[in-house]
C-alpha cells in the first residue's frame, strides 16, 4: 500500500488526532466537505494564499462541534499513558499556557509559593493571574562558565520551613541551557511539607525516552509538568502538554492536585477555538516518541557527540558536557562558551545568520544552537564548519566569562506581583527609578527570564544588569520602553 505523503512515518493508527486531521484535509481537497463552521477561510487558498493550508479546527474539523467521537480525549489519554500521568491535556498555547494553568490550579489568592527566580516570564505572570506571592529560590551559578546550575534541594527545604503556608513549589528542569538537577530530591522536600512539586520542563519533552537521558519530572516524583512539543520534538509551534498525577503516588505521596481544579485552570486561559493542526502535531509527536524515540534520540545523541568533538578542537572554545557544579548538562543540549576565544557571540551569530544558520541564543559569551531529532547530518556539518570559521574570524583576547543577567539577578519583592500589576503607575527615567517598585516585567530575550518582576524593588544591581544587557545588544523584551531610557514604576512610593 502506498504511504500517505502527509504521514510518511505511518503514525495515523497510533495518533487519533493526526488521523482525523489527515481525513479532514483529504476530504476538503476532494470536495467532499463544505464546512459551515469557522475558520472563515473555508479552506480556500485563492483569497489570502496557501498560508491557510491545513488549518482544520478541532471543533467541526477533527471532531464534531459536540466532540461526538472523543478523539481529543483519546489523544490525551495516550499522552497520559506515555508520561505515566493520570491527567493530561494538549495545549495550543505553548508552555506559557501550561505554566499559567498550574499557577491557577494551586493555592488561593494571597498564598505564598516557592518559585525558582529563573523561571520563564509565563510562570511569573501566572502568579499575577492567581495572586500568589513568590518566595524566590535561586540556582547555583558556575563562576568558571557563567552557566546556571540547579536550585539546591536545601534552598527549597529552607524556603518551605520559613513559609509553612506555602501552597506549592515551582521549578524549571531542564534549564534553558540544559542543566538538570535533583528533581527526586526536590519532590521529596515538597512532599515532606505536604505540597506539590510543579516543573516547567518546556525544554525536556524528550526526557525519559532514552536511557542516556534524565528521567522526566513525573517519573522522578514531581506532581505535574509542562512541556513543549515544538521545542525538542517535531510538532507545530505552540504545541504543548500539561501532565499531572492527581492520584496517590507509589512513593506514598498523597494526590496533591485536584483534577477538577486542573480542568478549570486549563480552560480558563486556553482558546475556545484550538487549531486542529497544532493538536494533531502534538499527538503525532507523542506517537513518534513512543514508537521510535529510543532510535531517533540515540542517533541525535551520537550526532551531538561528533559535533562536540569537532567543535572542541577549536582553540579556546569550551563545549561543556556531563556533570556541572550543582547540576548535570543533559546530553541533547549543545552549549558553546566563547570567552576563551575572545570572540563576541553576537558577531558569531551574525555570521551564522548570513550563512542561513540562525541559532536559539547568542550573547557575548554563549551560543546555544538547538539541535533536535529532526536535524539532518549535512545541516550539522554546515553548522560546525560555519561556527569554526566565525570564531576564527572574530577571535580576540580571551576574557573571563560573565553570567547573564537572567542567572545572576537577586530580586527583592516589595509587594505582591498582582498588586503591582494593577497599581497606578508612572513613568520614570531609569536613572531615577532606583528605590521604586517596578510595575512591569522586563526580560532580556532570550532566554525570557525576567530581570525585573512586577512588585520587585528596582535596585542599583538590577539597573546595572539591565544596562549591561542592553549595551551588549540584547533585546529587552516586554518593557514599555525597550530602550530602557524609562521604566514603569508603582506611583506610590514604598
């Protein structure tokens, strides 16, 4: 039988949403359907072009508007099985939506929550939505590389002891640069305090599907995780999964999350018009990972071993692997440290863009190209060659590394994030903002980790870090004034 070119891996029998999407696209192309539902383009490509091709909705597309066939429910049950969860949802809002779901699913307004200060802005804005009060914990930072490690278990344990009314622990694992910590130890600390451990694993969808990779957070004892299917897996942008254990665990921990509250929290900020192609791609990525993950990830890890060996021969270029101070660098993450070469990462990035090889992150000292199981050997070869040439072209005097502002900031929370978000505010020159309370979130991007959070005191250290990031050419995201000439502060002084 001839294989469907839209399903070259033959996944439709294992992925109900993918099968429904394939059927809907074929029916539309053959004129068997004329939907009187949204989207308004009605599958016509002669109006605004092929940009609408394959845009099939969930409701009235992959299934009836009333979900008579239960395809989404089946796909979510398969995801729960794959990750050992008993509650799972597929999201078209990325890990951003997933993080905010978990924030809304725990505690009550005004409750403290233990939060890693280096989490993505989406979780921190989730605190605004849920009116939770952060108790910050910080990762270690390796002075030799400037890279963040993990939040020490002792730091979480101490925060919980100091705040016995805390309702949860939120951590990120793996980090943006691939460092992974002791999730099992964190879960034990949280459970000893009677609260759930919730993990932003946006970059860890592949964890647990190859023996050389760390266990995923649920397998390590966490109560919930959020992960992106479009980062390390081959799904469409915005595809994500939210997975949780709501029943008592085999480690003796009580079910610390309420599935009905999770349901309400998920729907609170999810679109009521989810794109079927995004959902189908997440379903297909899950099926591929279950069926072929060990083989595909094994090939990825072998390819990365070769890439690292070749790049490590570039004088002064550091390509870290394995154990790091306070963490482990997961083997599917490629991180390049440039300080020893004297080259500036932004100059190297420009050369790579000119060569058609954009990377995920580039700052002065660090470059992070995202390599996934979809990368072809010839593309990796081009990357290695272009990187080596760019480093040589921009080589300079070696320098000590400097930790990015996202990893080194130490925030001082003056008022709750929600109070600051809704407070009357005023615009002040950055030079006069020191000592005031920030009304806005400011994050050098990537990695999208805020240096300033609503409700935090604007300290001299924060002003210095932001100015340094801007001077280095980093994009300042989410600020009302991305030039940082001014800052939005709470109108009433503390």
